[in-house]
C-alpha cells in the first residue's frame, strides 16, 4: 500500500506560486505522483506547470490500460507522456506574447509492482530513502551540474554558484525534449521524496533525509517551514511517498 503527502508554498519572496503537484488517491488504479516548477513571464510559469501535469496525467491514465504491463512498455509510456506534455506546453507558449518562452520542470513517478517509473526534465529532484541511506535518483539538467560533471567545479562550489538556476533543459521551451526515464525499485518501507529547487537549494540533504524518515505525514510542512526559515527565496513544493 502506498501513502503520500504533499505541501506547496509560495515562499517569502515570489508574488505567485508557479509550482504545481499531483498525488494519486491510494485507491486509484494508476499510482501517479507528479511535480512541476514553472518559469517565464508574469503567469506563464504557473500555466506551464499546471498544463504539463494535467496533460501528462491524462496521457498516462488514458493509455495505461492499453499497454502491456512489462517494464519496457511502462518506461515508454512515461517517456511519451513527458514528450506529449512538452508539445502541448510548447504550442500553448506560441499562442500569446505573454506566454512566450514559458516552460517548466517535470517529475513523474508512476508506482507499479514495487517499482518506481520515473520521468525527469529540469532541476526538480527525486530522492529515494532506503533504510539509513538517501540517494538522489535524478540528475539536474542545469548548467552548474554540467560544470560538476565536466570536473570544472566541485559539488561544494555548485551549491553557491551564481548561475545555479540556469537550466540546460526544460519542458515546453522547444518543440522536442528528451526526458531522462528510469526504473528504480520501490520496496516495502522505501520512501520517495520529490521536490522543487525551492526546497533542495535551501534545505540540507541530511535534513530532508531525517525529517522524511521520521514522519512522512508531517515532513512536507516541516520541510517547507525550514526552507522559509532559510530565506524562502523561491516557491517550495515537496511530495513524500512511502511503500507501507
């Protein structure tokens, strides 16, 4: 059985919350959890994040019953859902001047048969806690992450890098996007944490681990409060899922 809790907050600086999330009801046939952090224009980011999630959700729900439930088919379904959402957001951005250049990150986590099928674009993150260890499952699609990968800067230097928010890849900014799609085990007592960079930029890895592990129901609010205590410079969203 899967339990999930979430919290989204505007933070202390922004005028509008451009983050958006969705969590399945525990009785839904398709166990689906999504998070998006929008960007662009006065309200473009808010439109992009909501549209990406609604589009990907309906794509997965409409096609899930039609596919074979093997690993390859579900991976393909999640990847196609991201690509379809990208196309819809991109087309929407062309409709008016105000929406030009809007985009969003997108995290999809489809849980099926003790596995997490993940689709990822941008710099929102997905972590998995197993026993006493928390591992980041996604790689940020950011300029700073590229510098780390190339060995130009260290992981420590990345934390305070001035171009930290510059994305190499986002959903809806181009006609095509290539998402990262992966499958990870999601066993009994495993916990998945999905969050926007409003959380991961301001709350230490260790604090995310400790609070999520201690109490999944209270952790989303506690983590949001902690990010706000540390400045709340961005919208903050966190989704926590546990395989009970």
